[in-house]
């Protein structure tokens, strides 16, 4: 029932689970009658639930508009908590929410699925139009329909009663779980305008899940300066020293158990959220592959950010780009991998001009966002010495990825050469591994080039000279001495 204060009615899915279990047990028995003959069977589809929620929202608006005409506000409007639960709970981590929390999410959702809803009701109740500051709302640049604001929510649910409006205002504050979990927020209004005059913004991923049933990976852009990365390789393909493997294992332990430590053991208030690691070592030694394998093993998406491209020559742009990234990544269980960290975390010099001052502000901003991020953040650098010592203490682990030694290079050669290729008896991989200092990425490049050449020439038996020719080509490309 619609009432001027938040009711205690909460949608609880455990009753639905119990219901399903009893139905399963009944279906496996020989009983000829249903144990639920005395209950009303749920018959609402998802589309019907969505329509019911929109109808409830529309009726609340009608009642408030009629109140502006001097009519009595109807307080007995039916609101289906079952419908709200069917629309939102399947796509949320939460198991329950209050009816008004569901309604405010529906208020932010309706422009995306029924953009004409409010305008048609306004025209129906006030055919001659009018100005309704109580109702709030804004018009978009391209969207021609009514876009609800925080003011809209306060008036629909609290009317003119200040005590009720203040009560509902807490639901739109930064301390409420809707904001904390990045589900709903009030956009920042124009300077000097009331804080709740900003548009209600629902999480774009939640909207996509509700409307399509899935959510697509964000694409690289100025607004999201990160690329989704994955790998078909396995841990066996990553050849590293035991000391490095042991430190990587510590990250896997955190990924597996940190939720238990923070929530079940209630230790979250004693530790900073998230985990911060620095990977340092020469290019091609496995830093990016390790990040992608961590994501692959734990079922997390990995997004790679090249800081050398994010850092903008225009003052203030870097903070904006990084803010968009972290806002999107919050509470998504993503792994953020920042490559070329030297671009932003290099040795600082004395502040000599405005650009130096803003560069330090950008570093401070990124550090703040990294420390407050509740997931895994990995920064990669070619040299640990390139990173300012003041930043190093912020990391929980610093993992060195050294150049592979002779035995490790031999293993990389053996793992990389495909089984379709034969080696002549004269090929000495031990000698090649000992003589040529190549990274895993270098060896992968050499083998790929050799295989392509072999396929082109229909020659899949590799000689020593053929392999050495490929090694020379790779070293010359990297300006190294053969």
C-alpha cells in the first residue's frame, strides 16, 4: 500500500525459493492433488511486472497532480512489491529492498523504457499545461521527454510535508546504499542550484540488464580509457621464478578470501578496501599475462589502462578521464591493470610552473581513487626505480618480473613451438637458450614469425639456421645486438 512514510514491507526471495523446493518435491511424488490449492499461484511475467511498476508510478503522479488542483491526495494506491522485486532483484547483489527504494529506481528507469509516461499524464490532468516547480524534472539535450530529478522523487513520495521530504532525502544521499553501490545517484546540478535539482541517474549496466538481460563490455573511449583484455593461455604457459610465483599466489589468496575477511569476519572497517600491487620488470616478461590469468582463474574481467595515453596535456583532463573509469569500475569485481605507470608516477621534480602543480594533483587524485577502490589494482612499470619512493608504500605487494634465465628460456621455447613443427636433429635449443637473452614475448614473436614463414614455404621442419634467422630479425627490430 502507498503511504506517506516508508513501510516495513520488504521483498524476501527466500519464500520463493521455499516455494520452488516444495513444487519440486510435489512433482516427484505420486500425490494427485497440489499442496498449493489454497494459494494463489504467481502468474506475473517480467513484462507484466514492469507494466505494473510503471502503472503504480503513474498513479502516484496522477494523485500528486490532482493534489495541485486542490483534490484530496489518495493514500490507498496499490503498489506491487512482487512486481518491483521481479524487475530489479535478479540483477542486483541485494536480496531485498524497501518499496520506496524500488520506486525511486523505477522513477529513474522509466525514461529509458516509457519516455512519454509523465508527459502524457501531465497533459491528461492539466490539458492547458502549466508550470509545476514542485515536480522538478529537466529536459535533455536530445531526449524530448520528462527526465526526473531528486526534486521529483521528494514531491512524489513526500508531497509538501517537510518531515516526509527530509525523510526521503536520506534515500538520495551519498550515504545510502543506492549511492554507495553505484546503483542510483543524483547528477551534479548547475552551480548554485539546489543539490537535488540534478537528474536521477540509474546505473547504465542495470538498465541494460533489465532491458536486454545481459550487459556488454564497455568499449575503449575517452569516457572509458581502458581496454578489456583476456587470454587463451594458461598458468603453465607463464614461466617465472618461484619467488615471483609465490607473490602472485598471495594475490590469488586475497581475491579468494577478502570478502570473508571484510564481511563475515567484520574486519572491513579496519583495512583499506581493495588490493594494490606493483608489477615491475622489463617489457615482455609476463606482467600483462599475469593480470589476465588472475582474472581468468577468478572469473573477473580485466581492463588495461595505458597511462601514457590517459595522461592528457590539457590541464584537468586526466582527472576527468580517470574519474569516469573508476566510477564505472566501482563494485564490479573488475581487475584494473595500469600499464606504463611511469607516465604518472615517475620521479617528481620541484614545482616550477602550473603544469607541474597540476601533474602532482593528478597523481594525488589517482592515488586517492586507487586507495578507495574496492577491487584489485595492478600498476606496471619497466623499472621500480622509476617510481617515486613516496608512492611505493601504498602498495601491498611489489612483484619483480625479471628477464628469464637460460633454463626458463629453454622451457619457453619448448612450450611455444607447436607440435605441428619438427626440429632437425642439429637444432640445439639448450645452446640457443643460453646464448640469446630473450623475453617470453620475444620468443613468442620469433616462433609466430617462423611458423608463418614455414606455412608460406610449406616447410614445417625447422633448421638451426632458420631459427637463428628469426631470432636475428626480432633482435634487430628491438635495436639489440645479434
